C-alpha cells in the first residue's frame, strides 16, 4: 500500500467518537462499550499489578511495540504534530490486542492506534489485561 493511499485512508476513516477518546474494536457488537477513561484506569491498575522480571518484560515489549509502530508510522506527513497521546489496549490471554482506545487526535496517534490492532504485546498474567502506551515529546 502506498504512503499516499494509507494517508488517504487515515484521513477519511469515519470517526464515531470525539478525537480525544476514539475507541476501536474488532467486534464492536460482541463487546460492551467502555470509555477511554475507564480503559485507562484499568490499564493503570493492571500494569501496577505486574512486578519484578514480569514487569521488566512487559515494559520492554511495550517499548518494542512502540518502536516498531513509530517506525511504521514515521512518514514525514505524520511528524508535524507533536501532541502527546495515549493508546490503551485490551489484551487477551495470549497477549493479542482485542480492542483499543486513544486519547489524542494527531495523525501519529491515529496511525499508532491502527498499527497495534491485532498485534501481540506480551503474555499477560490474566485476561482481559489492559495495557497502555503513553507518548510525549520533549525538546
């Protein structure tokens, strides 16, 4: 898929929620609606429950996923907006992303949210497990 076609798809995709809290799901009919704030709260609690080597593994895999996502989304037209954003992911028992929520509406945020869909992050201690990637830019 060419970069211009991908950008066109990104820009023309229907938005069903405010840009600050966009939710996506592989099967919206099967899952009850959850707002970004609740998903982020659950992510914070789930991530805090992981300790020791498992926590180190989790954070390393989050970092690897973020690095790969940024590389996949690092086209010049997506690098002009340095607004902080967060992508929350709901993982199944195998660590595969089942649903995502996003706070922040930059093109990079949208691209990263789409990138993580259907990716495997890490094997969580329970399912569902909520995990998030928070991105901010420093000068």
